[in-house]
C-alpha cells in the first residue's frame, strides 16, 4: 500500500524537484549506502534528530564557540586536556546515557545553559558523530534537524553543486525521525522555489520515501517521535522533554557547518 501511494506522488514530487536551482539532490536513509560513493563535490546534510543534530544546533545557538565531533570517548577525554580550564566541556553519550565523568550528555536541553557560551564542546555520540566521520571527504558538510530545517533548505538552494541528505539512522537501522526530517527539507526545497530550473539526480527511492513519510507525519512531529524506536527508548529513560524540544520546527536560523575539525555557526562573521 505504501509503495502504491509513493508511486502516485512520484510525478508531482519529481516535477517540483526539477524546478529547484541546484545541480543535484538525493537522500540516503543510512550512511552505509555511501560506500565507494564520490563525495568530493557534494554538500552533505547530516541528520540525527535524536539527538546529535539537535544538540549541536542548540549548543551553537546558545553561544558555544564550536563543537568538535570525536567518535571515540577515550580520544575525547584526551583531547579535552589540551584546553585551558573552563574553556572546554567534555560531552557525550552511549546508548542515550551520559558518559561517566563527562560534563554533559547529549540532551539539547542541557545546552541551553548559560555556561555553554564561548565554550568549545567536545562531543561524542553513538550515531550522529559516526556519520559525520563517514562523510568527512565531502566538499562541505552541514548539520540539519527539525529545529533548523528551513534554514538548511535555504542553504542548500544556494549551493552550486550536488546536495546529498544523509540520515544517521540507529546503529545500522533506518530511523523514522531522520527520514521524516530529510523529507521535510526536500519539501521545503521544492515548495518554496517553484520558478527555478535544474537537473535532479535521483538514484533510488530514498528521496521519495522520505518525502512521503514527511507528508504522513509532518503535522505531528511530537507524536511521530514518540512512536519511533529511539523516541520510545528516550521516553523510557525519562527524557520525554527531549522529544518535545526536538520536535520544534524552525526555531533556529543558524547552520552548523564543519570547518576543519570543528562545527561552527555559519551565521557568525568570519566563519
């Protein structure tokens, strides 16, 4: 049934996408799909709604100087020693839980605190940071979530090359929340830019699935997150407030963008 519904929307979606002013747009629902794919000319949008993307975006919106993604917790512990006292925070999680002896976990609500301002955040997470590491050979990398989806779409429109939206998923499994967010960015792209012409690259059904699921769940993001596997896991841990926060749409206009080994706020002068 779902496949038939996707098929009925195919012509409309592709007609609209052909009007976006980019030279290529595609979605992958798992970073594992990127094996042997040339990313050297791509703008990559990394999505990990629950919760790395939401946390990174919130930290920068709260005035963090930068976020340094480090996949290995032990490496993060070693690297934080190179910063003066109180200039950096050691942050991260595994399986949703804050790591022992770390300053903060991976709840975006923790990063609304005033002590974030001006700090370097060394962040390690299960899925999002791993995905960032997997796409490090891309020409450009930005971070997206529901909190900044419209700003991300506007940034993609201005990019002159190929755009690839990469969902982090959940330890090798497709995640509902990342897929819906990818579809929301796709929908923002074509709904708001109907007078532009380009050729859209479309290699598989991932983009269509993402767009369909956005239309199915996009009007109730909190409800969708509560139904998702990882959302249920967080609720069981007593973190329903994280779900409610991450479900907010377009509360930030900033774009977290990777510069060297850091993620910075693209809105700031000189960044």
